[in-house]
C-alpha cells in the first residue's frame, strides 16, 4: 500500500480531474451502483475467503475448477522454468515460441477447425477480429444483447451495422435481407453462443441457415459455451452439429479453461489474415509461456474422460440448483445453462440481495446497468462442477430466506 503521507500534493489540474470524476461517482452512488471491489483472500474455488469469512462462491466463470487443477499448476510452473516468465515481445516480432503454436494446433484440433490463433484475452480477440475483418463497404449483423467486447469491436470498424432483436430469427432474417439488398462486400453475422448475463443459448442452426441463404458468414463467441456445451465441451457449434458452417469460432481461455486468453478457431486463411491485421496481435505482447502451457494442460483434460466427467457433474449441479431456485418461486429468466440470473428489477434490490446473501455465507454478485439494461438488475449465479450438493442446498436456503424478506418469491 502507498503511504498517503508520502504522496506529493497533487497539482490543481490533477485535483480538478478528481473533482470532476467524483461527481460521476456520486451519481453512481445515488443509483446504488457504486460497488467496492470484493477481494478474495484465497484461490478462486467453489468457496472463497472474503473479509475473513468463507463463502460459497456462485460468482465465478470457473465452470470446471480447472484453475486449481494440479496438472495446470504444474504446467504453469514448468512453463515459467523452461521458457521464462514473459516473452518480451509481440507475437509478430519475437514473441512467438514453440509453445504458442502448440496451443494453437491443440485449439484447432479441439474445435475441429483448420487453424486457430490465440490472443491475450477473449475481449481482445473480439475487438481484434472484428476490426481486422470488416472494412468500409462491409456490414455486421449483430444480436442486440451480444457481449460488450463484440460491441466494442464493431465500434472500431468502419463497417455498417444492423442489429437484430435478441435471439429473434425472423428479425435476423430481416437484417440479413436488408444487408444483401445493399451490395456489401463482406456480411458477417455475429452472436454469442451462450449469452453471459441471461444464460440463454443462441438459435445457431436457424441463424446459420439464414446466413447461408443470404450469403453471410457466421461468427459465434463461445466464451460461456466452451467446456460447458457440446462433446467434451467443444461449444455450441459442436452442440448443434454445425462444424464447417461457422466461419469464426471465438473462445476464451479465461472461463472453463481456467487460465487467461482468447482465441479464434477458423480457416488457415483467416488465421493468416489476422496475423497481418489484428491490432492486439500486432501491438500487444504475447502470453507468458506458463499461461500457454497451462492452457494446453486444460485441453488435455477436456479431451479426456476426466473432462467429460467434470462437464457431466457441472450439468448435474446446474439442474439441481436451477430447479431449487425455480421451486422457491424466483424469476430466473430464460436461462438454459449454468448461468442462472435471479431477477430483481431495480439495481438497489439486486445489490441488497447480494449483500444479504453474503451475510448468509453466499457470494453471488449483483449486476446492474450498464452491464444489463435498467430495470433488469439481477443477482447472477454460476454453478460449477466442484460445488458439493450440500453447498448448493445451503446456498438455496440463503436465497430462500433473503428472497422472502425482499419479496422476490412468486
Ligand atoms: C467473458 C466474455 C468475453 C471476454 O473474455 P475474457 O477472456 O475474460 O476477456 C468475451 N465474450 C463473451 C461472450 C464473454 O462472456
């Protein structure tokens, strides 16, 4: 911690900026949206230490508990020992080591595509890919509730954009037909595979069919589907049997894979193009080797029997917890996956519910605007493969008690 007394007195210009930002923060406070960071005093697991207490953790994307798997930790340590703690360069200059290409070959094989290219995170892969693929004279057709990283990627292109209503096939068709009528060069339809705030699944077969009819390519972001849906967790493309018909399969290495990073699994041509055009790839340094080898270890596990067993346990836990919440009378929205929102309406109610859950030994974050629309605030829960049945039942009791007090039960 910095010693405040030793900090030099800030200039008037520095203080003026602080005053102006403090006004914005005050507005957040009045809307109930000002949140302190919750600091974990333990590894990220099915339970976590916060404020000296042990809480059941329903707030992580660590679906399979791989972040603390001995094989990933071993690979991470060995990677650093053999290859160094960092790479000291961007991929295109001197930051590509044997291990980076090994990971990409493994990702391509896992996703059943010709090639793959890794990035620093899921966020950078979306921003990098969309900005690199789309130019003036192109158009992107996008689900209204796509992840922020897709929205930001679209903002960075000079391409036109046409939004369609969330998971609405008729409206997607309207958007595609509008796009074709205008004679664009490239038409790309983009959707999350599993939507991160609602836990619902994209109607991918219908989207792919319509995109093919109108001559559009499809990009699916499987950040919340990899390690969750499909054979051995290969994602929505696999879940729906659409191999070869989805041009760009985006994934993250930061969720079920348990480490950090992002990738696109696609054709060799897409990979070559991105190596020359994707700005996060060109201008930001590559992954430390320990990160890369931990990801390879995760793919080893996913592809084996142990991986499928973890995924099966994830779904058993999901069904149990979801049925419990619904049985109590909570509104859990349209969720079909381990992401289960507990709808609260106003942000203040969601934050209150989250605080009451913490008091009762459960860590589940309240989420409000701008992450979700105003009036659609929620406590978002994510069950993992590593939760015990006893923990899930204790969490349900906490929800029942807090939900009753807040009048959230139907
Ligand atoms: C989490 C998420 C990302 C970002 O992934 P990171 O690796 O955390 O940067 C991208 N897209 C979707 C749909 C996500 O849910």
